[in-house]
C-alpha cells in the first residue's frame, strides 16, 4: 500500500504480480470444471444406476421371444378399452398401522387412482388390525383384508400366502387377474388389461419379471420378482389347492426354494416353487426385442429406457409420491396411444432357462424339480392325481365344497372351482 496526499491509501500492483493473473486463472479453472461436469453428465446419461444393471443383465444370455402377431385369442375379440379384463390389485402391508409418511401417502394414492375402477385389497396382520382398524388413513374401509398370521409382523411370506389363499376362497370370482405389488410399486392397469386380453384367465398364468437365473442350476426354479407380479384366476385357484395340502400346512422351515409354511422374507422364491409344483411357470413377458415390461425400478436414464418395452406393465422402487404421480400422469392419464391397439401380444409360452429341457426341467436335478411334480404325488387332491374321486381343496365362504368325478369329466364345485380329471400321472389343469 502507498500513502497519498490526504492520508488515504491505495493498492499498487506491479507488473507480473499475482493480482493480474488471478481472474484469468479462475476462468480457466471454472471452464475446466464445467467441462468435466458436462462430460460426466453425458457419461452417466447412458450408464446404468449403481446396483441397477443386474435388473437387465441377467437376461443378456436369454434370446428374445418370437411373437406371433396372429395370436389373437377368440375370447379377446370383444375386449377393448370399454370392456377390459377385470383386475384386482393386492398389496401386502408388512407393517400396520403404517408409520412412514411416504407409505401413508402411497396408500392414499393407490386408493385415489385405482379404488374407483379396480378392486383394491391391502393384506394386513389381523392382530395389528384389531388394535387399530383405521390406521390413520381415510377411505380405507372395505379395502383391508385382515390375515390371521402366526408370526410377528414383517413376515412377508406368511402374509402373502395366507392372503392369496384367502382371496382365492372369498374373492376368486371378483376379478380375472390378480396383480400383487409392493406399496412403492405401480401397476399400469390400462396396459396390463390390454396385454392379458390375449390370454384366457381360466388357464394358469404367472406374469412378472423373471428372477432366479443365477440359482437355477442349483434349484431348478424360476420365479417373478415380488415387487410386482400377476396371477390369472386359474393360477390362483391351483395355488390355493397346493397351499391346502397336508405337506404345506403345519410344516415350518425349509429352504428358500421350498413350498411350505415358514417365517421369513423369501416370498418370491417360495411362491415360484409352489406354482412350479402345480405346473405353473413364469410366462415370457419380454417383447420381441427382449425388452422388459415389468420394471424393477423407475427408469431414470437413457440407457434404461432403451431396454424397457413400450407400454410398461409395472414400475418398482418408487422413491416418493411425486414419482408415483408423474408415472400416473404419463401412463394412466395421458397415454400416447390406445394400449389395446398398440400393445404387442404375448407369445403365450413360459420363460425358459437356456439349460432347460423341452418341458422346462433341469436335467441334472432329476424328478425332484419337475414341473407339476406335486400334481402327480400322493399329497395332491385325488382328482388332480388321476384317481377316481375328486376333492377340490378350496374353502368357500359357505364351507368346504367337495365332489367326485370320473376320468375325462369336468367337475364344478359351486361356481368357483373347476378341475378337469385326466389319466393317472398326467398334470391336470384347472
């Protein structure tokens, strides 16, 4: 500093001092940082999110299905936006009453979006429900299904199997398709209705995002992600029959790939095992380019959207109610085209591992993991195993319904259970 006349001070900069270089240097650094940030942004735009790549990479070695566009079933001819297949939305709530504000908001959104047009059922523990029937939620009456669970809350598998069995016993005729989803998942019912309109709901179908490829050689079971999957009326009927068997009830434990009553979170694997034992395999739900329709999360970058089929059927792992409302707007309120005219038909075939034989079995595991093995066992109801009499093991509101049949006949139990008897050692269908 230099003192001037009048006692004031001012800065004196010499040639080559750091002050002259400060601003140009900062500009260079700023431009460099901005360039690196932009480069990183465009790299990440095409990258999979952390931990998310597996949702697609496990399918890389499975060739895409061949879609026959002529596969228009006779019963789908009358299906349209004005006459869609009926869908029931089933959501297990592991905690009741709900404590997380986000989950409360999502329950309210489900009721607002789907309640007026679709059957919506929330599965909750009966013990918790008796302590608090309202759960701090509005308009929840009539949508809660209390389930008598033996174990502590948070037991995903017990709540799932008891809840699905209860719906099969009481509500089987209220819908043709049953979509089961987590509370932070969204099922796009308009697209789903268009997709399943090509399929006969009385036949057993199990739709979703196939998992278990990495463990298939050890267990021989494929299952759908529990974040969102769909059961036809025929599949739910067979599932209820399997869960009424003596070697399911009262049996506790077993591994993750076992069809028994047990505590724990392995609902997807156990459900897939039970369905496989009655001859129901996951349906191939990818489109003709191998793109997924049941998404394991909400796509957030360009590369993910490239691997998703048009007219997605579900989204999962939504972070908040804002994401839910955004997806609702773009898929339900403002669809870009009539889904019944634009959706690509399913190929109607089960998803198969590359090492599976023609029947979908793992040759190295023998008869222990054959599709439909339970239908050929002594534990199956008599009609399903091919002997002379038939017990359809589904409890109805009016009590147990039974009957007899001869080979080749169709037996109806009230209006809820239909089993076609076949010869011995053949897999029956419901």
